[in-house]
C-alpha cells in the first residue's frame, strides 16, 4: 500500500512536471523576479496614475463586456446625481411587490455619503430604511458589531464600493476595515456597488503592482483581509445543478460614476 506521504510526493512531482520545473528539485519561495521587482511595481503604478480619461473610459467598456459574462450589470453614471437616481431605481425595481418596510445597509464611504440616499429611499413605496451600521454608535465595539450583523441579516440590499475594479476579469477588490465590513457585500441578496471611474484598472498584474506599492508605504487601508468578487455567488454542489446566491448575493450591480 502506498503511504499518504508517498502519494503526496507523487502528486507534487506531477504538478512540478506540469509547470515545467526540473524533476526532483523544489522551487524556492517568493515571487518571480519580474513580478516581485519593486521598480516594476512603481513603474506600473505610475502608468496607472497617468491614465487619461479616455483610457479609463476604454476600461469601462471592457468592464461592461466582461461583467456580462459573469452575470453582473454595469451602469455608467454621469455624475453623483445620476448615481443616486440609478441606486434608487434599482432599489425600487427589486422591492416591487413587497408590502412591508425594506431594509438596506451601506458602507461608510465618501462616495456613498455623497449620494445622500436616505431621503430618496425612505420616500419609496414600500419605504426603504438605510442603515449605516455603527456610524453613530456610542456602544462598545462588540455591541456595534452585533448590531451591524443584525441589520445585515435582514437587509435586502447591500450598498458598497471597492478599492479597485479589474476590468479584464470584472473583479471587485475590497479591503475590509472599519465601516466597510465584508458581510455587507455578501449577505444581502442584492449588492449595489458604487465606484468612481479612477479605481478601474486593466488586469491582475496591475492589481499586484498596486498592492505591492501599498504595502511598501504601509497605507492604513490595506488590511489582512481582501475580497475578490467576480459576479454573483454560484455553485453546482447539489446534483451539478447551477444555483445562484448560495454563498453570497444573487445579484451584483456596478454603478460607475464618470
């Protein structure tokens, strides 16, 4: 009988062979020199920051195309007021047929704050109550977290944003920190993501470069937990039947303020 350790080594040797590694040798840890090079990361970050508006609009077109494949919708919004109207229209559409108060939760985020959604949503029929968990709480941290979880658990909508959005794979990149909890983007059935145009990046290589530069300067927003979301939650775990929303939102709508 082949031992577990022997089976493991056989499996790993097959993987190394498939990756064209030299048989019998182990690869040293660390990133490949091309990707781990700080000069490369700095130069790539500079290219991202120097992108023109036309370049970013081209990335938006790519995002719209790729998001369609993953089951997401992308709505370009010419200004903050247009984004407010788009959020309200989505909420109204998805709340249709409900008789009681509808719950929603939102990140504490400068762009979302500028939308001033509370009066617009509360005027809908049925009315929508927007909770910003822990925003004005004077209770303990644990109490604030409990309150936040209770609000998220009953919310139909989660209104969030992202640090970056990778156009090539239609991937939202979110770093968890105070007021921007991960569960607000994965527990509510409908996730509405509001982004400024300048957080669109081309591909995962650019994301790696930006993360590397962020780590170099120890920016406080870079946490130990980062989510990469590419479309609504889907699974085929049960009899290979596709199910949407099993482990996250059933719908993801991206609003890009241009």
